[in-house]
C-alpha cells in the first residue's frame, strides 16, 4: 500500500472507531444525564493513540462526574475491544471555549460571544467575533458584529467556538 492509501485507510479506521465509540457510549452518557459533545481519535506516527471524549451538561460537569464516567467508559471499551492498539483515554468537559460542531450548538449558545473562522472571506475577512444570534433556516449562522448582523452560511464555517471577554 502506498503512503496515500495508508493515510486514507488510517482515516477510515479513525472514523469507524469514532462512530463505534459514539454508538457504544451514547446510551450510557444519556442515562447519566450528560451530553456527548464530541469523540476524537488520533493516532500519531509514534507513541500511543489518544481517544478523547468530551462531555457536558447544562450548568457544567464536575470533576467527580468526569472521573466516574471515565472509569465506566474505560471498562466498557475494554470489554468491547473496539480499538486494537494501545491508547490513552481522556474524558473531559469541552471547556469555556468549546467548539460549536453541530447545528444545535448554534441555537443552544444564542446570545453568547463566539469566534468564527470562515473558509473564504465574508464581509472582507475570515475571522469574525460577535454575539451569536442563532441559525436561520438551519443553514445560515447569524452573528452580530459591531452592531450589524452578518449572515454566514453554515457550510462556510471552518471553525467556531465560544469566546469570552477578559
């Protein structure tokens, strides 16, 4: 297999692993009253792979909850043996500057300050910072910047995360 084919194969494996982990732990996470925000799997060229699970709940998640869920998820993953190589399991909250990944995130965090990077310039720039006004027709992000509402197609958003004033 050439280098490009190996990369594609590794990518496919990562996507399969993330999907399988999500399906496996989603019922457990929901039963605990938590939200599965994201699952990431990275396999560096050297060293152990990393499986990162981000959990949250309205009002935030405590360290005790993260510790408890980490043990339960670790045991569940050991039993189901979804990842053939050794890996590090990290369970955490998405943090103060959490990424907005799903359309529902844009509705959930209406009224919050966000930092958004677009794939191509919109209104003359690619980095936008303002108050999130939500989604229009489930495909247009409305962002108030400097008293003016920018309408940014969701498909143009390369990265979006909550921000805060210092």
